[in-house]
C-alpha cells in the first residue's frame, strides 16, 4: 500500500466529505493494495500500474469520483453521471449523500434503506474499479 502523507493531510483539511474521502480511500486500497496515491491538480489521484486510474474531487455540492478512461468502461448499471462535454474521456460518479445531519430523527427503516444504498454503491464502485484496471491491463498488451 503506497499511501501518501500529502493525501492524508488533504483529507484532514476537508471540512466537508472527510469521512467519505477516507471511506473511498479504504475501498480503493482494499481492492488494489499496490495502487499509488498522490496529489495532482490539488486533488487526490490514484495510479494503477503507473497509469492514472481515478481522482477524488470534493466540491461544495458533491464529492466527485472521476475515472480517467471512463469513456471505455461499459456502464450497463448507469453508474456514471451524464458525460461531460469538456472532459470527454473522463466519466464521473457523484458520491451519494451518506452523512446524517440528525441521525436520531431517522427511523430504523430509513437507516436500513440508507445502509443498503451504501452497500449497492460500494459494490458498483468496486466493479467499476476492476473494469478500469482491466482496461489499463488490456491497453498495455
């Protein structure tokens, strides 16, 4: 695991989406322990076999996960957001809103639904990670 102190500092400085960034970082390293992280263009980037795989970009409205060669990834599940006209080869996902403002006011059923949504997101995210890595592997051949 090649974690970066700069990425850790970046995440700690985030007022919003700090938990989500740590969660995504954990998923990425769980799926690909040899992935390398760094800060590029003032955001966390993750390189797989020395090729850029994805980045994490928190904004005021969303936490964006950008897959660098996302245009080549099959998306039957409609996991990706609408394609950007300016970033043609990058496809991105908006991280779901998982932070509860007032968890005490949520019912058990609402919490259970949210937990299922989180599991679905994790499964889809990991599938896309593997598809992106497979694309990079095939591109080398």
